[in-house]
C-alpha cells in the first residue's frame, strides 16, 4: 500500500515529514525514508523497518530544509531492504511512489540500454530514471513528470523533487490516492487526510 507525504513551506521539513509519516505508518512498515534539500544539497535518509528506526538514525543530526518528500513502504517489488527503500534517486531527481508499475521490466530494459544504472529491485526506480531522462533533455520538472507518467502502465501516486528546482514539489496520481493540502504559504501532499 505505502504512504507518501510531501511538504514545501516555511517550517523545517524534517519534523513535518516524520509527523506525516507517523500518521501513515498503518499503510506500510517495511521501511521508511525521507529526502529533502538542505542548503542546496539533496539529502536522503532511509531505514529498514518501522519509522522509529529512521527516527533513531536521524536523532541528533542537524537536518533542515523547506522542501521534501517521505515514504513508508509496503514492499511489492523487491524485498524490504535499505536499497529498496524509498525515496529513490536518479541524478538530481528523487521520487516516492505508492502503487505498482506493471510495465516496469520493459521500461527498465529500455533505460538500461540507454546507460541507466539501477540501484534497487523496485518498479519505482524506473520512474526516477524516466523523469531524469526528460530533465536531461531540457524539460522542467513538471513537464518531465508529465512525459514520464505518459509511459507508465499501472497504478501510482508519486511525489517528486528536483535538486535543481528547489521551489517545487510535484505530485501525480492515477489509481492510487493522493491529496493536496493548502496552508498559509505552505503546501502538502499525502496519501491520506490524517497526514
Ligand atoms: N511498488 C513499490 C515498491 O515495492 C511501492 C509499493 C507500494 O505502494 O505498496 O517499492
């Protein structure tokens, strides 16, 4: 099932993502992870097991940012492991995903032939490489996500950020839930209302 959450706004994104994931943990507890932009750098923290494993991993680290995405996983493709934990990354692109990409093997073969190197066994990772492919062709993040989802068959809700566009979180869905929350100068995406 999986839970995804995303935030852009004035508050520190790290506790916002962790709080959001706590409300979504019923959706999956094989692994948890967050990605955010801290002082221009893309930061990823992922951990196998329940969210508290991720919380202990980041405890005491000075992490901050104003944009990020998070995920709690219920594995469908690839065993529960740190390499298979979301967020997944290709270049400057980071993705969290809820759902199943039915044509991922076909897409993976195509991307490997183009020279992409895969770091996980998930279906999700094809989404990052596809988006990265279109960003490298000159499309902005929104356009690249539109191009990539045009090639997907299956069900998805995704949250995407790009290190090179630190003022945007893109969400897209087809067949999996994703809601948008509007605050005062802040925006949220999440798989479910409590988050
Ligand atoms: N198919 C993705 C994975 O296995 C997402 C899983 C899900 O939404 O349950 O990592």
